C-alpha cells in the first residue's frame, strides 16, 4: 500500500454515498445522517435512483451523473452489486471506497480484490462499519453515535467492537484521532495504518482489535516502527482453538497458536490485553497519560483499608512495586491523620475523614519526591461524599504544573454514589476506574509497555560463534538427505546436521535387526538405551519404543523383539527402519530440557523451550520468533521460568543460562540458514555444568518453495550476504557489513571519535553525544525498512568502527535518503566510496526509485565523491544546503 494513496484516502474533500436511502432501516440512511451531522465541510452526494433527495440533499440517479469526482465513496448496497459499482466508480475517476456489505464468500472477496487492484481503487472493508475522522468532522460510517476528537487511533476488524468502544468512549469523554473499521481487510490492513498513524502528530497511542493477521512480517515491521514512538496496544481474539476457528470464519485468513501471537506482540514492543474490559482500561489510561512512565512504583491513598489491601494484592500479584515513603512524608502524613502514628503505603486516612483532611493528605503526597504514580481510592461515606472528593482532586491537581505532578489515577467505588465523581474525573481528564483491581490493572498496562520498550532497546551481548557454525556443510548434508528422499531424521542422522552448529548429540549406533542390536550393544558397552527408528511414529516413548537401562546383550535382543511385536499390533502399517543404541548417559545432577522448532501457518518457524517430556505443545513451552540474539534468548529463558515450564531444581550445578542462551542462538541460526528444515525436536537435552548433551533429536525436512508475496520468516534476519572483506588505501584489511544490535558500544565510541566539524557537517548543527536510546535505534534496525553499513577493523582484541552509511527507504520505495560519515582520523582511506557503493547497490537490489542525500556546501569531500559516483548535485540557496540525487529505476 502506498502511503501517498492511503494519505489521500484519509483526507477526503468530498463524499458520495452509493445506495443512499430515506428508509431509516437502511445503512445508506444512517451513513447520510452521520455525514450531515458530523460537521464535514465538503460536498456530500447521495447516489440512488429511488429518491430525488435524501435527508434534504439532492440525489443523483447514477454515479455517472455526479457533478464532480468524489474523493471517497461509501458503498451501502448489497454484495451482488459491488463489482459493477466499483467499475463505475473507476470510470468516473474515484479512487477510494468503503464497502459496508458483509457476508462475501472467498470467491467474491478475491474478485473484489483483483478488481480494486486492477482499477487502482483503495478499499476499506468489506464488512466495514466505516471510519470516523473527528479532526475533519467526517463520520463516514453507520455507527449509532459519533466520536469526539482526541489523541487515540483505534483500528478494529470487528464492527460490533467498534460500536461498543464508541459508546463507552463517549461516556468517558475519550476522543480519537482516527476510528477505523477494517472489516475483512481486502485492501487496507493493519500494517498500512500502523505506518500512517505511527507518523501522525495527532495520534499519541494506537489501539488494535485483531481477529487475524494476514501478513505477519509486514505487521511486525510496521508495529515495531510505530511502537518505537508511541504505545501500541492490541487485543487479539482466538486465545482458544474454538475461538481461533471462529476468528478465521469471521474475517478469513488462518491462525496460529495464541502463544505465538504473545511472542509476536512482545517482539514488536507492543502491549497485549486479554479482553474488552482490559482494552477499555488501557484505552482510558493511554488517552489521559500516553507518555512512558519514568518509574514503576505505585503509591496508594485510600479512605478504606480493605480496598487498599485489594489494590496492593493485585499490584504485587502482577509483579508491580509499591513505593516506599520517606520519613519526611510519613511525618507530614502522621500530623494530619490523628488516628495513626505509623502511616505507610497504602496511606489509609480512614472512612470518617472530612474533605479538608483528605485534601491535606493529597497535597503532601503530590509534593513528595518519591511519589511518581498515585492511585486514589474512595469508598462511599456519609461524611465524605464522592463528588466532593473528586472536586478536591481536580482542584488540587490544577494548582500543580502538569510536568511537575505525579501520574494520578482514581477509583471511586460503588455505583450511584460514585457516578457523579467519575463524571468530574472524566471532565478533568483524570483516569478513573470502577474497582481497585481495575485501576491497578490499568496501571500495570503502562508498566508492561514500559518493560516491553526497554526490551526493545536493550543492547545484546556480543558473542562470536562463527567457529561453531558451518552453514554450507550443513546445507550439503541436508541436500544429501533430501536427494535420498529422507525427510524424517532420527538422532543418528540429525546429529550430522546439528554438529555443524556446535550442538553435541550422544554417540548413536544403528542396528537393523534385534540380533544386530545385541551385537552393537556389546561393542558399545552397558548399560544402553534401545530406541525404535520409524518415520511413521513421532513419539516413540508413548508406544513403548524406548527402553532404558539394558544391561546385557540378551536383554537388548529380547527388548527389540518386544518393541516389534507391540508396533505390529498397534501400528501394523508403520515403517520400521531399525533400532538405535546409545550408552546410558549419567543423569544424576542434570536437568533435562527440551528445545523444539515448529513451522506455523503464515508465521513461519517458531522456537519452543521447556522441560523434557512427552506431548510437547505450546502450553508446555515458552515461545520466541527467530532470529534470536543473546538478549532475546535470555528473555525466552526468563519467560519459561515465569510460565513454569522450566523450574529451578535443587541440583549441585544450576543450568548455565549464559551457555543456554548461546545454544538457543545457534538453534535460531540453524532455522534462519536452512529453509528446508520444517521442524526440530531436541528432547531430552542433558544440562550439566555448562554442558548440553542431546540424547534424542528429530528433524523434519521438506524442500522449501518460496511463496509469492510471503516471506518464510516473520522477522527479517541479519543479512549476512552483504558481508565482505575490503582493503583500504593504506593496505589495511577491513570488513564491510550491515550493522548489528551488538555494535552499540562500538558505535558509541565511533560517535565520540568524530570531531566537532565532522559532527556539524553530518547533523547540520552541534549535537550532544547520543544517548543509549538513540544508539539503540541506530543499531537495532529493521532490515526490511532501512540499512546501515559499517566498516570495521581489528583493534586491541576487539573491532572498532571506521565509518557508516545509512539508507532509509520511504514506504512507497520511491526514494531512499542516504547519509555517510567516516571516522575523523581515518579520512582519505577510501572508506566513503566503499560505504556509498554499498548503499547504492543495496538500493538497486531493493528496486528503489532514486537515492538522495543532503549536505552542507563546505563538505567538499562528500560533494566530490557524489559527483564521481554519478549523482546530480544541485545547490539549494534558500536552505543553504547541497542536494545529491541519483535515479536508480532505469539501472
């Protein structure tokens, strides 16, 4: 989707309603009413052959009769007429349409998509409630109410949820910058809207209601870009299998296990909520406090001990933190709360407190340095009316500058007594909730978002595993297996692939018959493990295909015969390839782990971590999306412990989590490098004293066939193919490669090495040194959207950065902006040319229309290099800059 096209869609100057009606029971009537009463300034043109006018507006019998080309058409007719209407709109020159009609089957949807693509019409829908753009006064929907202007963008695949949210927001006085009903997402989808709203100055937070995601990679890429600058909160249906199937029926597409979506949202830096109640709470909190919290600690002020304790319990159960009050604050509170001389958090002023005491306590807490987040709880009291307390809160807060006061939330308990108090809070933009648990839950949404954002910018540890990974050798082995039509690999075969990624499998011998198994066991030495080899049976242990602790040859032979007999009875058609024998590994003092890779529909490979056992599914594992670095592997391990699928054991040596991180990154790299691998099962893995020994491994292979328009991995991995060695003019051998998240520290040193003049020429001004957050954005890039090349050389047992070039493509891929900077003490070595050529070649590969850069006139070195490389150089005298531009499409 072109950002230019979608911008035009959401900025219409005229609207036509196709199928406008005077019948109050028709969508065409409701849409006309909403457009006329919304405050839209442009022409509204009803199209219908049935009426001369609709709601007092002159109607036109056909689209061809319209007096002007509408910027937007809202189609309110039935599904049988859609193709004809879109064709007529195209002939009239209209390029934007909302399709209200529901119930289209797959064939009808595909036909509509193809027509819109062919005619270059941008569609919202089908099955769409429409859209509301309060800043334009546009209500192009058949909603039962309007939306106030505000700072939240809401996108939903469910029209019913749209209506519910609108109704609720109206009562809370919460407004929206955009309110969009996607419906079936035949054209406009989440990723385009995330790109648009992520850049929109009117939008401070984005809320999503999702049934399914059609293009996972584009969604994650867009969500991650938006989440870097503002909160993105999602509710995803289909948490159960039945719910997932219902979601597919509702909006089409396919779905994966819910744990995969959890991993996806966290990886993108989003916040997920589980139900509409939580979405309401998150909506209110973000609408009134969209900025990231500075600290996580919560202070509670209450006039009832019970509700205060309920809030504390909820906070601590959800891994929240209570603030610790200073001695100064406690002394001040004790002076105004006569019933107590040992005030603590939560601060209980008791139910008989008069309003003036309440105000005194509130003022003390608002001015306390340690109080950054404050929850005020009020229970109904004859001595302390709820509305009076709400007025005190509003008046007290109004005396403090917004930047100087804590984040304040309120909970007025009850119904009739609390209604007016909640209305006062809504009027003064103070978040208010019905229960202590709801208020704390909303607060924890902000905390979870804060933590996700921290994860998004943490610098991973740099760890070199190049000597352990031999991807070309592994690929050759995989090709050999596939050439032999071997697609289900047991341990003795899988180990021949895993060894190329630094993974150790226990020594395994193969026997074709029970008598051979006896002979092999005698050579191997006792005790041994006997395992059936059968591509027909996935879990051997569940059918008695694994026998442990066999101590002599006869026992081995008899066990083998017994296995064959059991399989013949239970699975008469199973293919039996023989037996594997392994020496019993010493398990005392070891923890048994399990790592698996599964390929999910539309998502691609996912990595699972848990404890060894049978029946491994997503409920028994923590889940992550590849590629993994050391930080992401650490979060996967932490998630496994939090979920309880890994447990701390009382062992002489605990699992070495650092080395487990390294193992997980190698499993991830195996998945990234080898597209022919469909599934991996490493179970069990003995973890002992920092050593990981795989006792059983299974790999499923299938020739990978690229799918048009769909990528294999949900997240684009580090593009290793752009790495190459380069020789500088002084003879130094260096490496040119894409930047990695692990480069942050080196990039900081590089930035500090630049002279004031070089920094001025690069940034057009004097800037302070970059912060961690800024450096994280420079190094943790989305390779689908931008590229940064660096040149490094060995320096003091490490690598140092000598220069960097960056290219940032616009969403339409028409233009890429470039920038180049070279270390001040390394100029004149040809670094600029190497970095520029890499940027140009990358843009050509990405089929970018043209590449452009801006510099200052005094940067003669850059200008001269640009001319040599074929750029057109022009002077912008008004801006005082030089523009360098090169068209690439023809090349």
